[in-house]
C-alpha cells in the first residue's frame, strides 16, 4: 500500500528564525489503516506528530488522529493546524471542513495568506496550588505560581531570561506522574514566552505547542487585559503563535506554516 505524506512546519516565523513544530499529514480512506499501522508509520516518520485525516461518510468531514513516535496523542494543537494547512493547500479553502476527534469536534476556519487557526475550548486552568517540591528542584529556577490544568500544568517563573536559561532535570521530573508542564513568563519581545516540558515521552521538550497556548492565552489575556496576544515558544526550533480570545469559552489560535517535505510511504501487507 502506498500512502502520500506531507510534512508541514507550523507556528513559524521565518524572519525571526522561529522554525515551528513539524507534523506529517496523511489523508486516508475510512478503515484503510488500523491504529497499530498508524503508530508504526508515525514511528518510522519520527516527527513530533503524524496527523491522520480519515475520510468519513459525510462529505468534507474527517476523523483526525495524532501519533507521536512512541504513542497516540489525545489532543495535538500543532497537528490540527498542520491539518488545516494541508487542506488549504489541497483545496484553497477550509471553510467547510470539520475534523472530528472522537466526541470532540475541531472546527477549522478560513484564513488569509499563510495563516491558519484552530479553536480549542476544552482545556481549562484549574486551581492554583503550592509549588510541588519536585517541580521547584527539577526546573532550577524561581517559580512564582503553579496551576493544575486539564492538560499540562502551568508554571509561572520570574522572567524571560531565567526561562530561556532553564536547565531541566528530566530524571527528577519523571518521578512525578504529571504528564507535562507549560512554563511561562512575561516577555519584552512578545506578550509572553513559554517552554513545554514533557518528561514522560521521547521528545522531552516540545517545539511549538497549540494545546499549551490554549491554557496560556486566556491566562495572559486576563493578566495583561488584552484580547489579542503574541507568544514565542523558547524551544530549540522556536515557535510563534497569535491568540484571539473570542469569549469565555472560545480561543482562536493562529500561526503561519511552511511545507518542508513530501513523499510516499510504502506500507507492507
């Protein structure tokens, strides 16, 4: 079986040297691939995410699944934007496309130029709690606040410089069951900066993370009293994201994209 893949880097800002996060995108027929086969393909392509768009019985509707090399991803922001970019390049419009993730529906809207976006309203900041000792020790920087969330816990640190220089003790973080952390500070070059730390998976630090910013944009919007925000992710590749707080339940996350590779994958029967 031959499958076409497109590798797309999203949340980029080429002029600033921010390369964004890569997802391979594969469109396939209903029941064409099992989850085990998808996982094997993602492992072989070895990108932060591989996004599968699976056709459904409804026109212009796909089921979407995301896989990292070492496991399925429940919600992948940059993979969703890569799907939007793929559909735009294929059809020159994404106004009528709906991507279904199990019970949840991700709606992809029109965009101008090379920008694309996604809406996420399922990720919420929970209560502020005392900073866990393991987090304070593992991050090695001054932590001001710590919030539990429904996705990655949010960690507020003193300033951009300390976040940039932060050297994470991943072995120590793995002693906690928390899946991941979005560590953030206010910025002079954007509204805020962040790093996403995921100690229990192969990648360890994510490059440009839509799901993290579904937490961060509402937080910084309230703190800075702004509805439109810009963010930089201080990862090895770097990421640039824009956020628009539409209302109390809806966030539009936007970013530029660049197609970096295309090819054929041959799946053995």
